[in-house]
C-alpha cells in the first residue's frame, strides 16, 4: 500500500501541496489504506463458554 500511496504523494507534491513524504503518508494513512482494521478472532477463547457449561450442569 505504501508503493501505491507514493503515486498520490507525487501528484500532491507537483501541485505544491506537500514536501515531506513521511508526514504526508502519516497524515493520510487511513485514507490511503495503509492502516487496516483488525479482523475478528476466528478462534474465540474457550473461557467464554465455561460459565454457560457450569450453569447447565448444575441445573438438573
């Protein structure tokens, strides 16, 4: 994603809107897709299911 973002940086630099590549990429990281959202955990912790199992076995 950094490589593709350099295209946008060069366009903005030619227009005189920016001079520093690091500051440009840091400011527009989310917009350019450099930062990604975290995915949900496919394997949840088994500790989540323990309370429901304990209550089911205690009620006959």
